C-alpha cells in the first residue's frame, strides 16, 4: 500500500519536472530530505527515486527557457574547490573502493546544490524551498514529539533506515537545524492559524529532539537558546521565556532522560563512549598530519586496517576498541578524510555562510521591503550555531540539508545586493534631479553687459586725442 501511494505521488511529479524543472528540483529535495523510499518495503524499494528525478529535472532544465547563468560567488567557489580536493583525495585514497562509492554520493549532493544555486532566482522559489525544508523536518518532529508525549518519554526516536539521519544523534542535529526555519516561516505568515500551527510544530520538534536521547542534541538545543537570547532585543524577556520553556521541558521529561543527560558532566571520566570518541578524534588527526594534502580518503578510516594504522595505544584513553569507528565530529571527519587543505576549505565555507547570514541581517534591517531577508539571515545564523555545536560530536560534514542552507543564504545575499544597488541608483538619480539648475541666461546677460560697456568706452574716445596729446607735449 505504501509503495502504491508513493508511486502515485512521485510519478506525476516526475512528468511535471520535464515541463517545470523547478518542481523537479523540489521533488529531488523532498526525496533527499524526507527519505520516503526508506519507509517502504515492497517492489518500489528497488526504484532509484533520486536518480530518476535527477535525470528528468536535468532534461527539463536543459530544454527550458530559464536563464542558465551561473554566478561564481564565494560559496560556490568553495564548494567547487572542496569537490576538487575530495576528488584528489579519492584518487589517492588508502581504501579506494569505499572512497569511490562515497565520492559518488557526494557528487550527487554537489550537483543538486549547484543546480539549486542557478535556479534559486526569486523570493517565491526561495519560500517554496524553505517550506519544503521545514515540512521535511517537521514530519519527523511531529512524529517524534507525538511519540514522546504518548509514551511519556519512554520511546527512543531514530530516523528512517538507510539514510544520513538513521542514527538518533544525527536525527537530533537535523531537527535542530530545521527549527529556526519554522520560526522564519512563522515570522512571515500573515494568518494567525498558520502562526499557531508553526509554533506547535516547533514545540513538537523540540520534544522530538528530547526523544532522541541525544546528548549532543541537548547541547545544541542549549546553544541555540543561548544564541537567541544574546541576539534578542529584550534579553530580560527572552531569558524569562527560555527559563519557562526549560522548566516545562524538564518537568515533562522522564527520569531516564534526565539520567542520560546527567552523564554529560561525567562523560570524560566515566563514559566509555566518550573515551572512544576521543580515540577516534586522535586517529583522524593522526591520518591528516601523516597525509596533509589528501587525507586518508573519504570514509577510508572506517576500514579496519586503515583505522588501526593510525589509532593510538588503547591505554592512552583507558578503553578497549576492537573495530574501526567514525570520526564523530564534522571537523575531524573532514580533517582525516580530506587532509589539511580540505579542512581549511570546509572551515572557510562555514565562515562564509555565517558571514553571509550576518551581513544579510544587518544590511536589510529596518527596511520594510527587505525585512524578510533580515529575518532569514538571523534564523540561518541560529541553524548554523546548532549545526556547528552539535556537529562537533557527529560525522555529518556533508549533510545535504545543511549545505543547501549555505547556498540559500548566498542566493538571498545576491538578491539583497541587487535590491540595495537599485535603491542606491534611484537615490543618486533623485539627488541629481533635485539639484538646482544653473541659470545660463543670467550668466550670458552679465557677459553681454560687460561687452556693451567696453564698446561704449571705445566709441567715446576722440579720434585725434592721442595725437593732440603728443603735440601738447612737443610744445
């Protein structure tokens, strides 16, 4: 039944993408973010939905009349440079079979992001894409929040199978990144019922974060709250609101959740999982310094022989490890897989995204027509804080949902620069029109009077006056 339902939705969208490629791009994002194909188990589970919609969208875009101009801004340039480094790392990978598979997945994400950058040309398309992102995360948020309430917090929420967010920690991070986008849509909604619905979705998504029992997600939630408080115009009111929300969540949370979060304080000394993460971090750092230009290769360190080549002595952290492990950090993941060059590009990409969002919030603030851009810049900053904080303990460096946010903020900055440039040009044109005109006729009159006086003087001289004077002198 689920297979038939998915095919009945997907098939018309595939045909529509041939005529309207933007609809195809949204469908690609829907499949990539929501992972509906991971929730079916019958004949349709074998269909490569992403590949099918990618092909039809590419064909539709190639034959469409849409402008096919591509502006190489800093974000796009960094993405392309990071792709080149990833390709080089794959060529010289210590485990080329694994790296090639992961690089192919990475290339699909990059193709999606670059096509999104080309086609994201208007506010209508932008809002449609943000609604898609909010809906995808809201689906998991409503589901997880409901289970948290119904089971009184006993259910441990996880993501869909065979996806980047299967792990509960990864799902918690995805939920955190999506919450500020829901708030942005609430700020832009004019209907009261829509605003209330989005508030409810945010509350349920926060509960879903709690339902994951993820300590990294909880730390990210605190970081989001602290950042919102710091950027709030009324910090006292914001602090009171956050304290009320925190008290309410603490009251409804079960004892098992509180005990789990309480281990954050003793993680360094009494938690083997944290010690294993420290071991992984040192392993990935050692690989990066041994191969600074290419790293070990994408996901190469998740093979036993490569991992234990760089793993430290188990006695270093007082824990036994018998299998290869993920990086458990977006920063160490990039460092170990791509080397120092890839790490520098990735950090520059994050910094550029945060700078674009900050510029957007400041440059458009106080301008009624562009206030939506300021709201979006502020909310994307919150999403980035959640990703950078929680991602410090998770291997989600190339998460397509987050990377698309960097493309979105770069596209909106381009829109803002165009609007602000038009306003500046209009102001200059108006100022030139308002300047007092020079009265050329008055200047001409002055010169005419001076010329008349000169002529009058010349005509008034006696013809023999000069000779007579000379005769008088001679006498």
